[in-house]
C-alpha cells in the first residue's frame, strides 16, 4: 500500500489540534467574567447554590428533537440482526437417541447446527444404508483444542461425543467440516447433557460445493425450519460476545428455567426479554430493546440539556454528540444489559436536577414528584445492573448538598415551617431512595424463585440473598486476562477499544466492530470536564458541580477496582462528558454579544458527526475493504481496525 497508509495518522493529529484550538479560544473568549445586569462591571462572589431556573421546552424544540432522534434511529436499527432463527428445539438431554431419516441418500461435506438452551455434547453417527454406521471424531492439539473432525467406524470404541454444545456456542450457527465427506441418509444423535436440558434447534447439511442440501421436513424437529438457515454465518444471524449470556438468560426467564447467567441482577434481562417476546428468539429480537432504549436516550438528553441551559442550539448540539458517539451506537445494538443501566442513570440524574433547581422554601408537594421519580429510576437501574449503584453515590452527595443549601437559604419569614418540611422531606426520601428501590430489587427476583419452585417470601428472599453473595464474590474474582481488556486511564483517552467481532475470511475485505468513544466526545469531553472543574471553583457554580459529581461517581470507583475491566464500563460517563461539553457551549453562548460562538460549536458538533459516518462500518459490522480501515480508521496501533 506504500506511504499512503500513513495518511491515517493525520486524522488524530488534526482532531487533537482542532480540539485544543477550540478550548484555547474558549478560555480566551471567557476570560472576563459576566457582569450582573445593571452592575458597573464588578462581579460579587456569588453564594454557591443549585437553585435556579429550570428552562422549559418550547415549540421550536420539537423539530430538532424529532429529526435527530429519527435520523439516529434509522442508523441504529439498520441491519440490526436477522429476524429469522430456529424457534423450535429438540431436547436431547435424556438417554434416548434421535434418528433422522432423509428422503434419499445425499453427499455431505459439512454440517451446521444451531444450539438452543442447555450445555453438553452429542455423539453424531451417520449411515448410508442404516446398517453400517460411522461416528464423528475429533483431533485435538496439546492444549486440548479441537483441530479437525473426521468420520470413522466406532465399533469397539466408546461414543466420541465430538459435537459440542458449550455455553459460548448457544444461539449461534456452528459449522463442522469433517476431513472425509460421506454419503448420508441416516443421522443419529445421542446427547449427554451437563445439567439435564440439552436443546438442539436445527441442522443444515451441505455438499462439496457448499450448496445446502434440500432436506426440509416439517415432521422432523431438526429439519423443520430450513428457511432460517443463513447463506453465511456471521454476527447478523448468531450471538456474539456477551450475547451468549444475557439473551439466553432472558429466554430462561420466559420459559421458567433456572438461569445460567446470575452475575447481574435480573431486571435488565427481563427488559431484554420483551424484545424476544415480540420478535422471537432471534438476533433482532434480543437486540431490539437495547436499541430502542438507546434511541430513547436522545429525546431524554435533549430535554435535560434544555432544562439545564435553556438554549435550543446547545440542546441540539449535545443531542447530536450523543447520537454520534460510537460507544452509544455499538453498545445499544448488542444484546447485553449495559444500555438499561445508562438509560436509568440519565433519568435519575435528570429528575434529581429538577428537584435541586427548586428554590429554598418550595412547598413539599413540588419537591415530591421529582424526588419520587429520581428514586424510582435509581431503583429500576440498580435492579438492572450494579454499576448504577456507583451513580447513587453521586446522587446522594448532590441530594445532601442541595438539602443543606435549601435549609441555609430558607426565607426568613417562613423559618417556622422549615423543621416540619425537613422531617417530611427526609422521610419521603427514605421511601423514594431506599424502600421503593428495595421492593423493586426484590420483585425483580421473582423469576429466580419461580424457577426454583418456591415463591414463598422466605424462598424468594433466600434466593435473592444467595445471589447477592454470589455476585459479590464473582465480580471480586474476575481476574482472567483478555486481549481487549483496559483500565480506566485508557478509557478517558480512547486508547484501547474492545473488539466485539472480526471476520477477515474474504481476501481484501474485513468485517469487524468494536466499542469505544467518538474522539470528539472522549477528548473534547475530557477537556470540557477540566473546564467545568475550574469553573466550579471560580464561579461557585452549582451546574458545574452537578456535572463533575455525576462524572466522578461513575468513573472514580473504577480507580480502586482490580478485576478485569473493559472500555464499555466507561459508557455511563458519556452522558456527563456531553453535559460538560454543553456547559462550555452555554458558557460561550452567554457571551454572544462579544463572541461568534455558533460557528465554532457547530463545527465541533459537525466534526463528531463526520467521524460517526466515517467509522460507521466498524461500529455496526459492514464489510469494507481492508485498505479503508488501514488508511482511515486505525488511528493508533492499539485500535483493532
């Protein structure tokens, strides 16, 4: 490819240079503090408070909110996953064999199968005449990894059980290509399960040309859904990465089976399962709810930004930044539970902000609804994934700072009502942030108790408590190495993306995608967060403290966590990086009489959108020429593109 491959290094250099130029210009443009209206220019040191105006939505906000959300949804739902996959399954977990009789003898070079629930292995035998049988055998290397398969006579040998159904093979098409193709009319499978259940969804047979042999038989449970067999095996029609855990668990909850994946609370999988109920146990079905929640984050963020800053342009730019973020797209399209945690973190902070902005002396009835909703969504989030609990630390800190400010600034003429208001608010807050979340958390464990066959209160609480102990010990002990693991200091600089999928089998082309942040959001957001911290000190600014506390409450716990971590653990912080950028945008907008702020802000936002389009293929798994990823997308050696 020659020297042209080095063009890729221009992109990070130009991006970093542009961001530094923007922030240098920002500091120069905002050196002079804003004077209070009607003052002579000197600015008195303001009292630190969260209270202030919560700007309402306006009619003009409808168009940008709708357009941004609709355009993002089109890119997010496009090619989300196949809507076809085997829905029926045959349980081979017993001791009996299952024999398939084909209409005629066919030449079989390789075989695909689609595992359903349960783990174990199968002894697979074939015969052309029903009298002489050959068994599938495997060869392994010194480490025990399978290197090849072959057919051979099993006479005098124990069953081979070479056809595996491991936990990481479920709900994906698996290919077996024996060295010596055979003529086949009869197939016999004997299962050996690990825990009783061993379901196989479908088989597909192929000849030496790779053409699928026509074997559709509505009466044969392993050949009755041949229309679901894809042309090629890929992420589009099979589970990938952690989809081997969460969709499986969601289906187990639906079917009342004791769940396999119990390292996270149940509610996230129950939400994920709604998509499976709607669209079946298909890739589209188990990815649907996450993508829907990802799209729903955009109007929520828009409203949040408009309430915070009161400017349509700022709210629109911030929403575009979330829509253009790489992590947001990739992470919401995979069938895992992280999306739900981030969604509820956004909601719980939004409603807390609505409470904090109420003036001191606001009647209890005005405080009650935002506090109730903040606590409700904190409870739902905590029952979805434990990382939401990190956000609760920030939530609690902001709550008590806000309470102190409200009591400090209480109107003198109404001081007689302050004590009663305080006790009433504290009691209500215990209900909202402790009792209701606890009830939600316990209720989410009903599928566990149901699968155990004991839905009594003692059985219900017992299974929940045992799971808490397991989750704590599990996450404490996750120390295995992984080629795409990373630490928090790598997340904040976008140094180590996590690669979810890779297929380079087609010469000159590649299909891959991973999770990492849009550099504009990641690097620009980090610089903006530094600016927010400075402004918090300089101006005693409540908005700045709110953003900084939210960011650190999601990031700081990872400073001390020694377990293996990945870039997607930074996903909740994206919200606060964008809030910080919008704080900077608003800071410039407040000086619009002296600064032409819109061209610079629109350019930065547009740059993020351009990078989104540029990296889109490696965010959603579009096959592209390898020269494209090499020359345009691999900005750093650690980026796996």
